[in-house]
C-alpha cells in the first residue's frame, strides 16, 4: 500500500449529495445576512404598514417615525395608491477635544393596487406621532353578494 492510497482511505469519499445540506445552510446564511441592518441606522427605507379591511373600507397605518406631514405625500393614480416620503436628519455633538456630525438621508415609496370596491377619490389621510393613517371608504354602489355553493 503506497502513501497516496493510504491517505485516500483515511478520508471518506465525498459526493455531491454530501454537500447538499451544507449548501442549503450556506444559502440560508447569506440570505439572512442582510436582515437586521436597518437597526444600524435611524432611517428605515421601507416603512412598516398595516392594512385592515372593515365594513366601511380600508384602514391603512404606516409607521413613519421622525417624519412630519410636509415630508409625506399620498397620491392615487387610477387604482394605485402611492405613499412617498423623505427623511433628513442631522445630529451634532461637541466635546472639549472633538466634534461628531452625523447626517442621514433617505427616501421611500410604497405603492399598491386598491381593490375595485374602494373609492380612491374619497381617501382621507392624517398623521399623528409618526403614524400616517389613511381611510379608504368602499364605493357605495358596490354590494356584497353571497353566492350559495351547490354540489356538482
């Protein structure tokens, strides 16, 4: 038995199938690597949004901490609702022997298609304590109809 054949027998023969679980874990690691980076910044460029469907229509809440009413724009074009905004923040700290000046800028835009039952021309938007609230009433001419299910 020579040295080359002896070293081969010490290590198991690895096949492509043996690397499958390792490859999946590496892919998962890289997919999740970017998550959580917004915690390093005070600007989150994709604001969180809740949409609640009520009898009267949609109630939309968008978290926009640090933004003022004049920093936010709500538009409806056809059946597409778009919320845009821009955050600009600056902080400065002076000590006896150094000065720190930090600037943060960011723009965001969220768009989605309103259901046909919503009257896009009657939207109302208000903002309080960094939360944008949009009320989108249902069209008065749209009736809810229940269709009975029959056996075939």
